[in-house]
């Protein structure tokens, strides 16, 4: 397929703000795509080139792309940069450069979707000396064959910001509309059951290409057959907040579907089973996958994924070793990786651990400096069988049965099975006294629901906890910090939108401020004097004194004295706190 045809689709997507229309365009494109090309097309429509858990990185920075544009077009880098500043988009600057190209290639070839996809994916494999130059060459090679519109999207895709507003939800709805029955009486309307079937398949596989192919081949029954596979991370089940230990216990008992007391150890056989309470420890959620033998890419041994489905195996060789203490031929387990102080043995805040998540070099030194423990709390698959539909207690009983060696950084999450609010409260206080965040209270007989914030897990933490908020706008500072984006507007989620709740300008060190600026700058959408609008990409942890009602921000609330607590690199913007949460904090204070 010619790349120009895909560019036409991109342009149509760029031409509408309506999610409904975007969905229709994506659906039409998928329906017209040849079966074998569906995985590639599904990725390119979102501007990605690899599955989310694939650690491959293209290694294309703005400056590398600028060099490639210069090399392909002969337009000097300074001019490209000036255009970039003016339009806020290096893709548009590339289009302009191609338009003005002073170097004409002798033979220009027609770009194909397959060619662009293959060349860009190849970038991830370049290593060692000269790899930068080869990257520049490859991108320049594509640009030399591109017309202005094509150049714009090649550059945006290479940089990883397609900016067409095609999110996971759009792809999901489009797959349902393109390949499932729909309602013949209401064309254009996608029945909820179709969307749910695609949603579940995406949660279990995280592979839109496979889901699209399966929907096309085998409809809803085929989607229902898609299951967990070791090596392919599953979206994690999420927790809801409870205002007190007592409320958490009551809520979990209420969400129990059972009336039989098989697991409750209770005299009353009709009582729901006692909830399982566990420490809530402050680290990052890890999903560890293992199958004996080789993975598809020839590697062996456990693989560790974050909650954002990123592969962080290379950063945690100590956790890989510790998994020797889990005895199974194949498994998917979940737990929390926590850092502790090697001298005191106390847990240390997430920010310390985040150094280890990010650093890909010097791993051995960090293993020593920031030791970790993996506290296991769930088992999703064992010896080739999915346990998603089993009850929590069945899953954790199986988990405990296979945990043979609790040394060297592998532990079961401290837990208590009790329906007595007083006992659960004591356990909560013990968790806080040991330096942990609070408690998770879980419904004992609930199945695992990937990707859902369901009422089967309640978290209880002391109030006035920090919020995880997204930066939507900023202002360049004046004075000593004038090269920095120093005033950040923070927003919480409201469905698919972001609503502002305050302005942050304190709590960061100079280094942190410089890092924030470096991270935010590539995502500037528009500049007006010192004010910039940003694509929402960064989640920050923010502490504050109080939540106030305020007409100043469109959430209707304002944080009093917000201060920066740290980056939340383990969260996506879709994981940021919601306006409902801000509201409930306001009401609870
Ligand atoms: P929050 O990020 O505040 O919504 O809390 C949910 C997160 O708490 C999960 O994604 C885990 O990373 C973490 N967590 C800590 N302890 C537990 C536990 N015992 N069970 C489940 N999640 C836990």
C-alpha cells in the first residue's frame, strides 16, 4: 500500500475533532486493510511501531530528526529549527523543508506503508558507534522520497508523537464497528456488547492487531477465546479508594458474590468469605512472566513488566534471580517491587526506586545501592492455565503454595484474612507503623478483572495524601530560572478530558526543574508569549495543604500550596487522579 494513502487517512483524522468521526475513519481504514497488514495498520494509526511491552526504542530525538531533515532537503538545521519554533511541530517544519528542498534526489521512489514501517522499526536495532549517523541516514532516506505531507507524518511517527487523537478507546470502538455484527437497523451505532468483547480481548492481549484479526476471522466467540499468554503483559486490575478501614471491609463484603462460606472459615455458611487485607506498599507494580525454555526472541528467564506494560527486566537482575524462589514451569505473577534502605531495612519512598526503573546502565551498582524486595500478591496464570476466572483466595493459595524460598528479595505481601473491622484496623496501623502506605482490602471470591477499576480491591490510606496530576499548560520563568518552564498548570482527569486544579511552582530543585523543562518542551503545542500549551504527557505527584472550591480552574477546585513531590513515571496520563477524587478529598477534609 502506498504511504500516501495512509497519509490521506491521517489528514482526515487531523481534520476532525469529533471522536465519533475519528472512530468511523479508523473503522473504515481497518475494514479495508488486508488481513495480514492489520497489525501494522493498527499500530501506525496510533503512531506506534512496536507492541507496548516491547522495550525497543527508535532513538530519534528532535535534534536527530532535524539533522535528517537537513540531510534530506539541504535546508539548514537553523531554518528547520526556526520553523519548528514557529509551528510547534517538527513534522510541519519537515513538510516545509521538503517543499523548499534545494537538493533534488535523482531518483525518487514512491514510499510504501510497508517500507516506512520496516525502515523505522529498523532504527531500534542500530547499536554502537556510528548508530546515530545511521539513524540520521535512514530517516533522511525516507524524507528524500517523501512529499511534504508524507514528510510531516514520517517525522511525527519517528518522534513518537502522531498527535491525531487516536487513543486506545478509538481503536477499540473502531475494531468493534469494522468487524463485529453491529446492529443492522442502526448502522453506525456499535452495540455495547461488541465493544465489551473487544475491550476484554485488548485487556488480556494488549495487541490491537491480533484483536482486529481475530474479530475479523472469528467474531465475538473468537475474541472470547483469546486468553493470557506468558510474555504478553495483561492490563492490571486497579483499586478504588475507601474512606476508612471499616468502609473498605463493608464494601468488599458487599461485592462478594458468594453466599457460601467455603473460604471464610466461618461458622455461618451463608456469610460471604472474609476479605483479604494486605499491606499497601509504596513501590511499583510488577507483572512477572516466565515459561521454561526460550521466548520468541531467543531470550530465557523471567520477564518483568510495569503497570504501563514496559519491559524492565534488564534493570532488575536481582528480581529475576529472586524469582528462583517461585516454583513453577510457567507463571504470570503480580507484586509490588519496593526499595529499602540497606542500613535500616526500612522501606524508602518511590522516588528512590524510580532511579532504578529508568537507568539502563550502571545496573549492577544500583542493585547494590537501592536493594529491592518483590512482594507477591497475585497469580494470573500457572503451568499454562489461566487463573483469571478463579477467586482471589484460590489464586493466592496457589501463589503461596509455590513460593518455596522467601529469601533474597522475594516475599508474600503481608496479609490478613478477617472480617472483623477491629482486627483489620490493627493490621492497618501495623502497616503504617512499618512505614508502608496503608492497606488494600480485597474481595475474597472475586475473579481477576484486567484493566478495570472495580470494587474488588479497596485502598485505604491516611487522608491528605498526594495527588497524581497531569501538566497541561506552563509558563517560562523569569529571573534566575528563566530558561525553565517554572509555573505548571495541573489537571485531573474528567472522563477523557483534563480539568485544571491549580498551579505549581514550588517543591522542585533546580535539577528537577531543568529535567521537567527538558521533558515538557518537546510536547509544546502552542506558545503565546511566556505561556505554553502542552500535550498532556507528564504525571507529577503533588502534595498540598488543602482542597478549596474555586471558580478559577475548570475543575471547580483549587489546591492550596501545592508542591512537587516527584515524577510518576510509572503512571500514564490515563492513571492520573480524577475530578471525583479531588471532590471526595474536598468533602473529606
Ligand atoms: P494507587 O496507585 O494508589 O491507585 O494504588 C494501586 C497500586 O498500589 C497498585 O497498582 C500497586 O502498584 C500498589 N500496591 C501496593 N500494595 C498492593 C497490594 N497489596 N495489592 C495490590 N496493589 C498494591
